[in-house]
C-alpha cells in the first residue's frame, strides 16, 4: 500500500514552489488564489524572499502547506493515496489532499493557526530543544522531574525527540539529559514552545475556527499526530486537530501504525526530505521517496 506523508515547519527554502508556478497553469492559479486569500503576496516571499522572511511563522506555515498541496494537485491522476499523514502543520496538508478540507478552507485554517501560534509565542518566552541518543522514557522522566513547563513534543524517530517549554526549564532539562547520556541536547532556533501547554491560547483560538469549518469524510484514512492511528470520522478528525496544538506529535508511532496496517511505500509530498530521513531511522524495510514530476 502507498502512503503519502506531508512535512511540517522547518522544510522551507528560498525559491520553493517556483518550478511548479512556472510549469503548471493549475499551480499558478492556486498560488494566485492563495495570495488573494492571505491578503499578501506569499509567492514573492516563497520565490524570492530571504531565509529570515521565510522563517516567520505566519509565512512558513502557509508556504509549506501551499507547496505540499499544490504538488499533490499537480500530480493529478497519479495521486492515489491509500493512507495519509502529516507532521504537525503537515496534518492540514494531508487533510486537503484526502478531501476532508477544501483548498480555501485548509489555507484559511493554516493562516489562522500560524497567527494564533505566533501570538501565543509572544505572550511568553519559550523554546524547544532536540534530544538525540536517549530512550523516549528517559526523556519523559527527566521532563517530569523539572520545575516549570517542559514536555516531550515531537517523537520524530527512535533516538530523536524534541522537547518544548519555558526557556529556563528547557535549559535545565538539556543539562540533565546530557548527564543521562544524551549525545546532544540542543536548543532550537524556534520562536516558541509548540506542542506544549504554553500553546493553550492558540488552541482555544484555533478550536473556534475548526468548529466553524466544514470537514468532509476523507477519501482514505488519515493517521493523526495525537492518536497515532487511522481516523475517518470527520468529528474525530476535528477533535484531534484541535488537541494537536498542545499535545505531542507522535510521528514515530504514526509511521509504525501505517506500516502495521499495510503501508510498504511512503511518498513525501512537499519541500525538502526531512520525513524521508526520519523514515530510514524508523523502519528501513519500507521505501521512502519524494515526488518526481515529468
């Protein structure tokens, strides 16, 4: 079975999507529609902007979403997913790709999500850190032993977990994790503590927008970050999508569930190769590739 996977924040690069815009009239049409919906020219920033401009959450999230969704659209008849999943933000790309959300509604939710997260980041200084070379349980135990907010946020692959929380708590956790034998515990250059309780104001804001948006029955199961299993009920999809902002991204567990349910081939749809790299560390017995266009 073929599974399509969609990347999240961090996969952006200057010039992303320009090849699609120049080559496909459908891509051009969707990019122009996106400029109109967002109220600014995201194509200018994607195609010619600096890395710094692209790094703003309000730009990064719609940019990655657009690249992924437009790429899936351009594939046309060749895009036949039997299951989909997305890493964090990528879950919204996956929901448009399997017809749960329209392109317009998906983009509006991504924009709303990005702005709400940006606002939450500005309310309290916070950050994230990558922890390499420790068992998940050890990282979880260290986080729970520290005063202040620090939690496991992204289960990316075995031996690679991202923690999220208040700056002082993250720094303390990094020191404790190194003492426990972590190969690295490295604070990341991000604007806030995504997938932690500190995103509660953003979760509340996004919940309202999600509740007011029409979700259709998916054309194939979506393996959602929060539950790491196949979901097909639109109301359940909504609930999990709302919970995702303050809950951990169980990416390793999602991929393992997809393999258990029959996935043998994974195709990453979007910029970069981040998820393909993680796939090799999760399970080498399955194939992982990017999209190849004629």
